[in-house]
């Protein structure tokens, strides 16, 4: 049977727990009332920022050295609590923390009822949250979840456990870690203590101290359902994260100062059982993340908040200048245990965590590779949202967070009700634009304005001393993260830039083979016809772990994929075949990874009956122009239907098997990535060539830079060519991610005109003297025909019979009717950011996207059947859709010279009137959709969010995101 819970360690200077002595209790109550009066009189506000040591801190292991601890009696703030309005009812669409208040009670969580006295309630308890008072599984969702994360005192006698921890935390082997960034994994449990990283104190030091000697994991918190472990760092927004933690667990008083709340103890990594700590650290399903900050700005914030503030760290010399403060920290650490150290002398494990180097936190200095995501406090809004989206709690919690709240009482144990002002429902860490306040200002008046005071406190010499001497490692790490802008950084990418000894996870070989050496450069294929005929003297061996498409060329053969042998003539090879890829010639399961995977995605059986059915439904659909409803109800049809009608009011899937232009349907360019369960809706003139090259890179074709449109191997991953049952499965299965990119319709239309009308090598049947104005006028004609056969050509109006290069984008893949089916919509104008984010979300960036090499050595000059070997120039190994900064080229220019420069030619071809006509009349729906996606900047958009802005009849449930309410 588990041992009864014992009181967890109090923060330094935190209100002491109530004494069992009534006499002592009365004197403490009287003393506390005097302190409350003094605090209200002298303090401008009752709040603290990220300091777990509010009031006068104790020295070495807690206590109340300053004598200003607070004990709140039962009546301390009762009048204020009574004043809180009680609202009835429960709102099904609100997260637990935002449900109406149905109780004024503040209580110690039920599991602690026999450990704490009622006098502890106002500092340590949870208010307005009935479940906290009566459910012993709170703050977990269930008793089963709680059992997975036991506290250390449930398995160990806490007194004995502290004795084991004391020397390991207060007198570690090294007073400063070596900072190697990429130490080999090391995790063990010794004497009931979890040593997770070699060279630093173990986890659990918080049991010994909250100040010096408090260890590396003091402020790490966990979000169990999301498997997120967040490494909090003092003076880097930890107060807001702990408020969000309590919001996540359902505490209705979450805006209160969180540092003393008992309910948060259960989700404090440092207080967990050592085996649970090891499991969370070693299990790769758990995401570890941290935020960092400019060390000079953070140090100044600590000085202003802890040294100069009269309400904080009262034991400190308040006349200490900032220069003297820095000089003290610059002293050499020459002690072997924290008890003998002044917290202001030197920087090491005994330093106070508010100015202890950030890289000492959670093993960042040794195991940066364990951190999937590192954010920058300067980009808190973007980075926080991206992180929560990646772990799946933005839609459920992050977007619903309301900053601030109604403060009740002004003592150090401030209690706040949940906010009633839903006009500032801006989301966690998002700025409150209505009041022009940052998230830090809104959340407990947290901003100290240190960023704006840098010039007043720092000379150039002092700034250099702090950034490049005292906090050199902090500065190197923060600088790299800051340089990434609005994108989160990854530990495995950062380590390779911080140390030449860290190979990182940049090459796949390390993940699959454990080989830490860098891969050998792939030899280039021969580029001349004479060399093409010569056999190499010795074939290079495969490189272990390198993606298949980048393996050295071991064969010069071009062949029709094995599965097609006997069905195509040899003359078809150069246009339709696969080159330099032996598996394509011999393995009938190619391009799938196995025969089993191939069986899951059978191609359609093109019988005469199937073709006849498609001819009717694709070339003479009921609606020549879809109604554009954005959120049509899902179309459920019989499993044995001949064709897959996935969306009402548009032609079925499969139309491109009977037509490539007019009447080719909505899914003509949709492609699938089976292992990632990604279906990408390609749209002509929106980067589809690059995506089809990437598809062939993904399948392992070494000639992937070739023009992809005629390659037979890609047919197997063309959604439109699959069996109708497979099409329905991919469309209906919510585990499949559907994504699309859109483009400014005016820019796209001009690109189509320049590429297909004016080009001498394209669409030769067209009138090449047609002006752009005449081209637009022809597309503006009304669609007054019922069959593509009677349409009068591809330029007669805009509908299903139009050529797909200028057919409206929203006609693709059901975007016009089922926008909610698309988890992600990107903008071609932000292709680099959006493509990387999409591939990261579906798990293809690390395995394929980052290894993609643009361009290649071209062999042959046939514009349609150009063959290219895989690239040998690793200087442009920049990743799929990423710009080639070395050559100052966009990804489109590098990949097959595809860019037509239409964006730069807008002013030349468009008058203001013509531009308005195209954007707001001919392509009005395209423009509305693209504008919303473009306004989202570097973040991918979600179909469920876009549709609510496009139509008042489309309503997404805020707590679920993906579920739709049809009105």
C-alpha cells in the first residue's frame, strides 16, 4: 500500500504550513495580519513574476529567514471571496477552467485533506473548483492516469529520500557542467534517485532546496495527455506557463499566483517518483521543450525584480548597483558545496536559479538533442502556439486561455477568479491587441520592462562581458534560436551548429544504424553521352541510412517499372521510365515499401463500364459550376458504388483517367504519401511540379529531379487512379491528413497565361497572339452549356470544363464544399515555412524533407522527357521547397526552372480595374480563401478555422476544432 502523502517542500519564503500548536497559531495569525497590512501599504501590487520565493527567501533548503512569511487565516480574504458572483449552469463548449463558478469554496485538494489544515487554504488551496475538493484523482483526469505519475513520497520515506539527495544536489561532483551539448544518453536510478544526464545533479533536488542547489529540473512541468514536458526557466515566462498548467488541469482560479498551489505539485517533474522521471525522459513519445531568452535582458530582469525590488529578496543589499551585481557573478566558483556559498558569488549549481545560466536547466547543456523544440521568449506568441499545436493542446486548451482575471485579495497568496471578460480571449501567450499589452503584462503584471531599459544599464563593454563571457553558452544558444525567427528550433539541429563534435540527426544514418560518422558524398552521374556508354570501374557501395533517392548511382539503366513489364514498349522508357534505380526494374512492389503496403492501395480497374460511367459523370456533371458552400455535410454513399462520389455537387474521383484537361475532375493532381498518411491536393500553377518531384524522391527514384508528369512510378500514388474503395477510405479516415496550397489568383492566372498561352512550346493549339485582356475576357463568359463536348473550348467561361491551369483553385479536391476536411492549407508565397511545417506535422521532414536536394545533372534535351540524375552538389542540400540562399534562387527556380516571375510582372499586365475584376469577380472565392491563408503569415491555416470566416453557416466547435456544426 502506498505511503500517505507528506507535505511537499515549501518554496523559500513561502507561507509556512500551519502549526499544530493553537497558541503558536494565534500568534502567527496576528503576525500575518500585520504583514498583510504592511504589504498592502508598501507594495504597488501583490503580484510576483516567475519567482517561487516570494517574500523574504529562506537560506539553504527553505525556511523563513526574512521573517515575512504569510499565514492566511480563514477570514483573511473571505469577504472578497464571498463577493465573487456565482453563475449557474454548465457550458459544454468551454474547457473545465472556464466553466461558470458554482462554488465559493477554496479547499486544499482532497488528496491532501489529512495533511494540511484549513489555515493553509488561501495560499496552497484551489478555489471555485468543486472537483478539487472531493475527487482524490484531481488534478488528473482519472485515477488510472494519476497512478501513472506517482509522487516520490508515495513510494519512498521522504526523510530518508532527502538524505540521499542532499549531498548529490548540494555538493555535486561538478559545480558547473562541462557544456558539451550532445552527451551520450545516460539515465539510471541509483538509491531511488534518477540520474538522467551525466555531469549534472539528479532529478528531485527541489526536495532539498528551492534556491541554490535546487538542481536542473526544478521548474519542469508535465502535461500528461499531450505527453509534453516543458522545461521552465526562471525569468523566461515560467509564471505564465504554470498558470497555463493549472488552466490545463481545470483550476478555475488559474490566474492566481501559481507558485504555492498544491494541485500543481502532481505535475511538477522534480517531485515525481524517480521511475516516472526516467520514463518521461527516455520515452521518445514524450516531447521535451524549453524557451530561452537573451541572457543580458534576462539578467537585468532578475536584477530589477530581485535585487532592486523592495518586495523581493529582502535579505539582499538593495543598494547594490548593476555593475557590482555583474562583478559578483563574475567571481570564480571555488567551493565544493552550496552551504558554503554566497548565492551572488560566481555562476554554478549553487547560484540562485533566477540568474543561473539557462543551459543548466533540464540538461540543455549536455543533452540538447533530447529537446524536440526550443522557443524564444521574444517570439512567445508564435512559438507557444506552434508548440501547443504540435502536441495537440492548442485547439483543446491553448486557444481558449483568457489572460488576467478578477483579483481577490492583495496578499502574497493572491486568489483570482477565472476571467469573465471574454473580449480578451486571445489564447495562451498571445498579445492582447485590444489593450496593447503583451501576454506577460496581462498575466499577473509580469513584464519588468528590462528589454526597454538595456541602454540605461548596459555599456557596450558590460553587454559584451555578459553575453560573451559570463553567459557565453546561453548567448550562443539563444542567438541561434532567435535567428530562426517565428519558427521553433529543434535541439538536434542546434547541436550541430554549437559543436563540431555533434553530428546531430541531420543524416538518417544515425537514426537507423547508430553510425555517428557523416555520410559519404554521393558521386555524380556521368553527364555526357560518351561517358553514358562506359561502365564504371567500380560501383560505390550503398551509404547506410541515407534516403534511397540519394544513394550513389549503381546502375545507368532506365527501365519501365517491373510491374509494367510487357505492357509498355522499350521506346517508352525515356519518357515514362525510372532511371538509375535498380529496385524499380526488378521489384514488382516498387514504388511501395513492401508488397503488403502495395495491396492496401490497389489501382482502379478501368473497365469499359467504369470508363463509360466516368465519361458521363465527369464531362457532363449535374453542376457545371459548384455552389461553393465551404462546409457541406459529408457525403455518405454505398461501399459498392462504381465510382467514389466523395463530395456532393462535384464530379466523382477518377475523372483524370478519362481526361487530362477539361472534365478532368477535382482530384486530378491529388497525391498520397502512404507511410505518413498524407494526401496532398496538388493544384496546377501552385507548385505541383515540385510536389511531384518530392513524391518521387519519397518513393526512392534516383532520377527524381526529372520532369515528373509522365513517370509511370508516380501513378501508384495518384489518388485519382486508385480503386474507388481506396479513395473512399483515404477521404473518410480522419487519420489521413489532407492538405493543399493556394496562391493569389491574379498571380496564378498570369503565370498560366505566360506559361501556356504565350510559350511557344506549350499548348501549341492556342492562339499565341491572344492578349492578356482578351484571355481574361474569354474566361469571363457565362457557362451556359451542359457538357464539356459542347463547351466550345477551354477558354469559354470558368467551370469543370476549363483547363485545370486556370480553373478556380477551390474546385480542387472538394475545397469549395468540404474545406473542413483539410487539416492544413498553405500559401505558395510562404512555401518554405508552410512546407516544412506540414512535413514536420506528418513526420516526413526529418526522414525526407530536410534531405531533399534541388536541381540535378540533366541528361538529354527533350523538354518532355528530360532525365536527371540525383544531385551531387551538397552545397544546395537545403531541403524541400527551401530557398537556395547560396545561389539566391527560389525553390521553384532551382527545381526545373519552374518560376515564371509572374509576381514581378503583375503591374505590367494588370490595370487596377482588371486586377479587381480577376480577384473579386472571376476568382472571388479563390481570392477570399487565399487572402485568409495569406493573412496567417508563416503559420499554416486550418480548414475548420477558415470556413467559419468564409461563411456564417459554418460553425466549428471551439473545444474540438475538427467537429462541425451544420446550420
